[in-house]
């Protein structure tokens, strides 16, 4: 697993991290991992596929009456 080193963190930020970690019952390192994960992989990130599925369910499904032309398509010519 990769290791990340963060240099030049102010004393104020370090104290705040230690306090926050203690309040959450974990180590400072674990707290920083959690903060980083939340920053780059938010839990409440909108998932378009899931949202569209919810809308489809609210509407009772979607029926599409599509008829396809059965004749074969002509290949593209690049001449």
C-alpha cells in the first residue's frame, strides 16, 4: 500500500487533527486517511444511473414502442 508524507503542517492544523481523531476514537493517521477518503471519494456523490433508475421506478417503468428497420445497413464508404 502506498505511503504518503505531508510536510510543513502547521502546529494549529496538527493540534486540530489530533483533537478530531480523539473525538472520533481513532489515531491521527486513521483520521487523516478518513479525511482524505471523504475529500476524494465522497459518499454522497450523485450516481446518475441510480438516480435515473429511481425516476423510472417512480414513473412505473418506461415502455418504448420502437420498430427497427429490418433492412441491412449499407457499409460506410471512405473513398
